[in-house]
């Protein structure tokens, strides 16, 4: 699922989770290049571990994205 929703001051996208592991940093850099300013994750800590996304917040912050 990848859906872009426009609102008065901008927009947001609802999409699949980022790929974990070695792909995580690449995916976060891509979001930054596409013009995103923040990432919201609804995964639990256990799900983050299972999907190898434990560094998602720190990598997002490194790219100047709010998490």
C-alpha cells in the first residue's frame, strides 16, 4: 500500500514499512531526498527487532528527519 494524502499545508504518505538491515539507511535517505520531513512508525519494539529496524529512529535523526 502506498497512498499519498494531500492536506492544506502539504501532504503525507501511508506506505509499507521500510526495509530493514542493510537497506534501512538507503530507504531513509530516499525518503529525505523525496522531501519528507518526518517518519512515524506504529511498530512495537518486538516488531522492530524482528524486522531489523532497531536503528530506524537514529538513522532518521541523522538525516534530519523527525521520528
